[in-house]
C-alpha cells in the first residue's frame, strides 16, 4: 500500500503507532469506485451518480474532478443520461423514477446490501413483520425499507425496542444495516428476543465482513492506545462506529478525521501510543497522510495490529459490459427495444 512500511509488534520507544489491519476500502467500496471510473472511461463525462457513491469526501471530490456529477435525486438527471446508484442501494421506487425519466442505469449497490434487500423481499412475501435495525435517514436503511415498506419497522438501537409493535409475535424477523456496530446490534437483537421470543434471525449475519473485521482490529488495539485516530467522513456510518468501538475497548480518546490536517496537536498531549485505522470507504493515501503527520511529531515507530485477512472481491456491475450511451439515446427517443 503506497510503499508504507510497518514493523512487527515488539519493543519500541515511548512513542508508537498501532496501525489496524484490515482497514480502508472493502470489496463493495472498491467495486463502486472502480465502476464510476470505468463508466467515465467507457462512456465519457458526465456520469451522474445518485447520492455519494461512497461516504467519503476525498473519493467524491476526486471523482467529481474526473467528470462524475453527484445529485441528490433522480429528478436532477437530464433525460437520456446515464445514472449510477451508489453502493448503499436504492428502493424500487428509484429504479421506477429512472425508467420514467428514460435514464440508462448502472447499479453499484454493494452485493452484501443487495443480499439484505432480497431477504426483506422474501420475508415480506412470507408475510413476516421485519424489524430493520439501523439508523434513521441512512441511505442504506431508506433503500432496504423501500423494498417492503408495509412490512418493515425501523429499530434505531436498543433504546428503541420498547416502542416496537408487531402484528403476530410468531412471524417476526430481524435484519440490519450492514455498517453497524456489531456489539450494539447484538444488544438490540437480545432485547428484541426478550420481547419477541420467536424472533427469527436472518439466514446469515447482515453486518458486513469488512465492518466486523475493522471493529475487531480496533478492539484489539483500543486498550493499548491513549488516542485512536479514525480516518473517515462524518456521514460514514462504519467510520463513526469505529470511534465508538475504540472508546468502548478502552482507548482514552478517539477522533474521526477526513485528512491529517484536521488532527489537533492538543490530542497528543501525554500520549505515547496512537492507534490508527480507517473506515471502509477510505483510500489508503489518506491513512499514509496521517502516518506521515504523526511521524513528523515523533511517532515514527509503526506496529501492525492484524485482525484478519481479506481476499473478497466483487465483479463489476454487469451494465458496464453494454453500450449505455446508445441505450440512453434509444430510451430518450422512445425505442425500448434497445434495452
């Protein structure tokens, strides 16, 4: 990763950095970012992207410079254009809006989010009440809820359980946003099970492998760190969770920064060990910037804290194998046989 070196854990001077592994890009983010770059390469600018492709300021700004245009709503995309849906997924109504506006679409939804969408549809078809554990207003939650709005109730953490009601205690299942704190989610599930003893769990854990691995690595270094710096954007759910996990694991202090120049020197007062990690939508160049900043202040000794190996990759969206400009033009002129 960018020529960065890390020494194995061992004796060091009194100033050291514990660098979490894994950190940064997960397979879903990698796929989404490459999808925007490939679309620009293949079809030229502009490529419209509905909402931030991933929740990271630097990534969004970089893609904007290359010709991507980020919009809040499908209605902002001119007819006959190409629009990409972000890694967080969208509700079926958004696909319908795009078709109405005669847009060619590229769906960059993370396959792990798509899995949750499919679970929601399946359980709704079986007439279950679905308790979706997640944060109100998060794009992923909006997308999943849109798959079966009449069946889904949002449960925003353990304190929200008291408010939950269902039609039939024997037909209730929980699903979750993929980027939550594992511990808090399980606390919510435990409370739900107390209230609904017949609560069904999803066929496999909804919280994504990358979110879990990054939290495990932070837990491992949290107790040894006086300060943990998490590189990530404030609207990145999994990055915000890493700050919470670090503090819960025993770190004296923890902060979220987008860039090294956001670090406050006052945070280093009396600090000998700094833990460093990054959210799943963060390119490693930003972590390198933080390590360089710390090195200039005497924290040059970097020890790797390794929690897991990650080798998962996802293939690019299938739409990138078609001539979408021709499709968009055909849709715009009313020739639906082109798709």
